[in-house]
């Protein structure tokens, strides 16, 4: 491939100067993986300068999902984000969202590329996308994530590419890029296996739109996971036992089914637990390829994985880059519209395992808002998977803050996954299989299997005292635990 | 076709005698259309007799969706249903569900056939299915609905067929039956147009399982819709204007997109309004083919429709049967797994219009439970469509019970469709387009556009007094309107 000599080289500061107040920006990045790095930092510096001069400067920010510190932390700390979608995990940004200083739209991640394509977000002024290489005709070879970048590159009016020399150009062997056209003339998506490829190794971009190239040499800065703790190990044990029982009962086929796993320490522990178990070697059709999966793939336990990002700490990423002949044929990185596609998830029969903040005794789950108001991160891809999976498994520790909080409550304070879609709830206490149960039977099982023993009497009493109905609730008391927490710092008196 | 002489003729009473206490039954029926009629009535009579003798008799009942009076009303009034899924609309049954006398599992309708196939419901003892004809080799030609009948016929241990001479055998020209295999080895569903056919005109059944044929000659007993009222007409007007604006803005393509419409008077009025409008002639990819659609099809406004049931009052059904050469090529009846399939709905870009019980100011909607506890009907197919549609439009009158109830509330008392999936809310007051808005912007727009003016001050005040956050709520007050209603019969003092 020829060097991208056709395009101007820009310093990050020169790139940032091109972006005006009020612009809508589509950044690459799905987790810190593949996030634009130098340009948003320079943009944050520019915003601070302008603010110091008393001038307004805020932008509207779209990404794949969460980002590295370079985008959400830096731009939020500079008070430079007026509007943000579809997901974030930055403390600085979260605080501004919860203070209503930044408008945040919490979205199913599979919806993002199609909403760009449909024109629902309006005009996108700039795509700012990290790549490992750019061809003079506008073929963009993305780095460690795909996310929504192909759609931003297609639809943005102007484009800035960050070419990051930290990553191997061989990443293109993993990429499978395809933008679905708008309906009604759409063919079925021909993915019939997690490793099926249906597109090209590059994202296409009109070269006339490319304002220039910013060169970088920076790691994604992915933090390694915590060591597996006792609670996570118990949760993993319940999930493994359940999956083995389902296999034995013939409700999971002997070749097993593709797995999806959410991001985080508990999910990472579950994957490690599955690797050590008697579950057959498996594929994944998931969102994020995380640290534990490198080991499982080397051990032959994970046969292959579809994802939209390679979110690996430096040592794990190095293992992959040092052995691309092994890893490249086993990992496919897709746009998030396809990694999280409802139709494909349902077709493949994905078993989805996701972490939640709280669950209620009737099987609804809250993934996003503490006490119904304070955003944590966002719904992310969990809704795409929970709603369309073969088996939807939601996991959480039964208590938090040394027992001052029960994650099992009478009514969740925000519903991200409702009783119609949730099938299996798991805490370190046990596993509640809700399939085929009405609300009261669900409640009994969730209290006995998932709630911490110190909260079971309260939860049983709640049902008894609630209004008789298909679901039993007392609308005067359903958030009593949350209100106690807000007032006293604990859900129940000691 | 040869007459089904191979199979024994049974009276309904003889058929009912074959069914024992505790059996799990899969009945045909999606709405009253195509519901088994004589056998369940005889079963209800048998239950009453046995109960009078002090003997236990209850069955577990699966259907496609709601049924005619013959199943849910009759069996509920006989106290003969211990467990029921996935949907119902019977007063007698609803009362027993809300008194906890019958366990009810409220399910997304597209999930039902696959859960049978996956074995999640356990053994199904009997399929009791209405047909227009049966071939000696077990080809079953279904009547006015498909629903989940093909799956019950495949998986039940024993089968009773009701051959209903009321319906034309030409219905087979509309049927397109296909059971999806269990994963992982599944190909894409090749439906790329509402009228695409991918299966056979019959459901297959092992003839050895067929215990006999019950002959009937009975209409489905579908009630005609109420005349369009002022409120429904205003809602329809807002929806039509919105769709025309989206067309003009290029966010709906000039050939339009397939429509889905829920069941009921408001939805029927919206369809009639669309027919009279400047919206281009369109296709439907929906669940139920209702009365208004017969007229629209004759007028050339509705070009074709995919559904799982032909739910027509007798005069409209007669018009269809009298002109099958016109109607048969324009209507496809599919299993509910396909009529409501998430992947197909998303692929085709369906615009989904559904009625809800209440909506909240942050864009969550309740389709199922009054005051969080009393089941109305169930979620039905609305979740299949809302979650996967190109545009999800939810409609309701802004007030009920002469203004004593506001359908726009601070927090819905049950979440069937959450803020991540709901895009457009409509009442007779106006239309709130929520795309791209954060929670507080949503709240302002919903209050101003959708809430009844007499509730707007309360709702504005609620937000002002609530806890600051990404979402604003006061957990002590979020159900104040509902509690007032339960105590005083009205949400706000006069």
C-alpha cells in the first residue's frame, strides 16, 4: 500500500482549529479501543482557551460507545460537550450529565449506525477516526475497534484521520466492514456463523472529504481487570452449573451456542470460569473482546470470536500482535450494527451474560441509573443482546457497600430490561430460572435464590403487604429501600 | 384433496374426555381468528362436571395470543386454567389472573414458537387446532390464523383437529408456514418483502399423533370496531402529518415503508386516516389483519399485507371470501415467529404504531398493568415491533375516565417499552418526537405536546421538585397520581 502522501499532515492543534463551536463530531472508539486520541485532546485545550477568553465553545459528540480519557474525560473537563450519545463511562462526563450540564441520549448501541444512515441525528460535521493506514482513494483501515466509524466516515461532511503507528497494520485481517443500506430494499444479513465475513477489510471514505492526517503513536490505555474475587467466582460457578444442566437436558445443543459477555470484572470472571469448566469449547458473538479471552483462545477453549472492539490491556494486546497468524483468523471485528444485530443474535442463538446494577423480584433489571436518577454508564449493548438472545442471563452481587445496599429490590428504579426479556438472574447466592413462571412465582424464586439472606424477610413481607394483582406492588412503599438509602445511607436499619 | 377419512370423527365431548387433569394444551387461535371452538367448550363443561363431583381438573393453556370466548372465557369461568401464556384479553380470565388464581406468563409473541422448539415450556400434551382441511398424511391446512399452531402440531404428543366448514379452503392460498429450526445451524430468514413466501401452505403433523377430527361450522365471532371517535381521529391526524413531514424531509423513502398497527379502535382509526391521506400506497408487515384494511386494500391504498391472523368481522370476512382472486395474492399469513420477527422487522424498516395504557414524561410506556398490578391483556406483539422498528410510534388518548386519569404520568407503573426503544409519542393533544433528546428535553416536549393541559402544571412542578440527575425523579412522589387514583378515584383533586 502506498503511503497516504495525498493527504495533508496536520498537527493535532491544526486539526482542532478546523472544528467550530456547535459542530457535531463522530469519533472512533468503542471502549478506549480505537478511540481518536490526539485531536480531541487538542480540541479540549482549544475549548479551555476559548472559554478563558469568554467565548463559547461546545460540541456534540457521537462515538461507538465509551472512549478513552482523550475524548470524554478531556472534553468534559473542558466543559466542551453540549450533547452526547450513545454511551459513556467517564467520571468527569457522568458528573456533568447528572448535573444536567450535558444532554445525554442513552441508546441501544446497534441503533447508532442505522440512525446515522436514516438521518435521525441530522448533519454530522466531522468524523475523527483512528486508523492504522489510509489509501489515497479513501480506504480507511481501522485500528482496534470498528464501532460506528464506517458510518461516520460515510456521512460526515469532513474527515480527520489519526494514523496510530502503535498498532499493527495486520489488524485489517480481522476487520469485516459493511454498512447496511436504509430500508426498504435490504437483503438478509448473511452471517450464519460468528466468523462469517460479509464485507471488506476497510471502511470507505470519499478522499475529497479528508482534511488531513494526524500522526500518533499511543496505546489505547486499557486497564487490566482486577483479580477474580470470591463473589465473582461464585456467580461464575452458578452460571457454569446452569449451562451444564441445560446441556444435559438437551436444551442447549451438544456443539454449544455462541456466548456474549458484557464488559467488567464479573463478566470477565464468568468467562474465565467457563474456560475452566466442562462446557464444550465455544464461539463468541459479542461486543468486546476482553483480556480473559486471549488466554481462552490460546488454550483452545474459545474457538473464535466476533466483536466490535479489541479491548485489551497492553500485555494481552502484545500477545495477540506477536501471534497474528494464530489470532487473526479467529477474531472478526465488525461495525456495532452487526456485532449487536438483533436478527443475527437471535439467528445464532446467542447465550447473553450481562451485569446489572439492580434487579427486582418480578424480573425487571436496571443497568443504568442509581436510585432512578443518577446515570452510571448507559444501557450500551446489553439491550441488543438481552432482548434477542437464546438465553438472557443477568448477573450482579446480591449486596453492595458492605450490605448497605441490596441489589434485589421490590421495584427497580429504572427499567432497562423488563420481565418479558429477562430469563435467568444470578447472584453469588444462587440462580433463579424464570422461564415459564408468572410474577408471584418469579418473586418467590428470586428472593430465595438471589437475594441476600439479610434482605429476604423484608422482600417476603413486601409481597404479602402489597396490593393483590397479577403483579403485587404497594406504590406507597415500592421505593422504600431506595428512599432509606438516600436518607440514611443504607436501605435497612442495622 | 382426499377427505380425511383416515382419522376418527370425534364429538367435542369425546375429544374433551381424552384430556386429563394437569395436561398442557396448545390451542390454535390468534385473537378469536382461527381459535379452536368446540373442544375447549366441551372441556369447560367437563371441568365443571368434575368440579361438581369434587374432583380436580385444571389444564395449562398455550395459544397464539388472545382467543375467542370458547377458550379463555369458557375455561376460565369453569376455573379450569391453572397456567396460561402468552397473552389474553378475556374478562373472566383477567379477573382470575389478578386474583392470583391463574398463573399467567406475559410474553413477547414472537418468542412463543421458538420456546416450544427449544423445549423451554416442557412437554406439550395436546395440540387442539382449527383447520379448513386435513390430508391423510398429516398436512394441516389452517383457518383464519397461524399463530403458534405449526409448533404445537409438531411438538405435541397428541393432536385433535377441529375442521371448521365455515371458512373457505382457499385460505390455504394465503398461508406460508415455516418452523425455524433451533440454533446454531440456522440460515438467514429469506423474507425481503412483506409478501415474500418461504414455506408451505400447510402445517405438517405426524398423522400417527392425530387422535381424531371434530367437525364444526362456526364463525370466529370477531366484533366490529366502534365508529371512529374525535380523539382517535385527532391522533390519526398527528400521525399522518408526522409521516408526511418525514417523507418530505427524506427520512422516509418515497416508496414509503411497511406499516405495523396494533389491535384496537385507535389503531384502526389511524389506519383509516392513513388511507385517506396523501401518504403513498403502502404495504403492511403486521400481526393482525383488521377490518379497516379490507377497505384500504380494495381502494388500492394497501398494496399487500403480511400478518398472522385474519381478524375480521363477518361482513368484512365475507367480502374477502367473495373475492379471493383479488385478496389471496395480497395477504400472507405466517407463524407469529415470522410475522413478529425482530430481524425481519428491522430489515424491512417497519413503522410500528401501537396503543399504550400510559406513558411517562421520560418516554417509557406501560402496555399491560393498571397501577402496576392489574393486568389488562398483556404485552402481546408490541415489544417485538417497538424494539425493532424503523420508527416506533406509541399512541394513547391523553386522559381517560372523563379526565380523572392522565395517561401521561411522571413514572409509568409498569415498563413494557423503555426510553431506549420509544421514539414518538402521540395523544390527541399532539406528537412528541423524542429522537436525539436527553431525558429532560424529552420531558419538556412530552408535557407540552402530549399531556392534557389540565395535568401540565402538575407534571412541570414534578420535574422542578425532583432530584437533580440525568433523569429527574422524586421516589417519594413518582406514583402520587396513581396513589390518589387508588384512594379517591381521581389522579388530581378537582
